[in-house]
């Protein structure tokens, strides 16, 4: 269950529209996803537990450079995600983190499940550095750096990332 806090009315409406879109994708997954992850995501958006706080962070403090961030069962959601029309993709990315996902998991499912017009963004240079630091592994998926193929631990292809940005 998501507890939505601190959003101005107009933005709250955008959050609800994005949640509707995410729920629809979870009901009919557009790409392979590990069963446990799918169950976790459905539980967060459905049943009373776990309770996850989705808090509006505006453009201050933790939101100066980011679209959103999460820690434990709390998502801080930033103004920048609304300004750049990335609400559904960023929200889905943060939900993957809540479901134990590392950066690789969040980037993989964001880009496998959402298009760029819907706000998904391929991994940045910084994201690639994080993947390397994590030995190209996530909680749910792994990445072959040379082919850029992301597979889950049942060896199903999730997606192939575009070439790593040079700068
Ligand atoms: Zn992330």
C-alpha cells in the first residue's frame, strides 16, 4: 500500500494516473519479470502491507539533482520528474528499489517496461559506473557488459541496453 503525502493537488492527480498505468502493466507484464519481483510490486500497490510512503520532495535538499530516491520503505519523489514528464517511469524505477532492486534492476525494468516517450531514460555514465561497482549484478538480474544484455537469474532476456554513453 502506498501512502501518498505532500503532493499539490495537480501533481497528486498525475501520480494517480501513473499508478493506474503501472498497475495495468503489472496485470499484463509487457516483458519477462521474475515472479517474486512481480508479486512484491503487486503487493506494494495492492495489499495493506507493506506500507510504503511516497513523499513529495519538491526541488529542495535530496531533490536538487535527482528525480526521486528511496530508502527503506520511503520514496522521495522530486519536482524534476514532473517537469520532464517522467512520472510513471521514475515511480516504477523507485518501486523496483523498494522491492530490493539495485541500480541495475531499476534501470533494466524501467527501460524494459517503459518507452522513452513515457519517460524512461537509458542508463547514464554514472549508472554504468554503479553497475561496474556492483560487478554487473543486481538483486534480480545480471548484465553482460560487452553485449549489454540484461538477463534474469533464469537466463531470460529482459532487454539489451543501448551503448554506454562516452561522456
Ligand atoms: Zn535508482
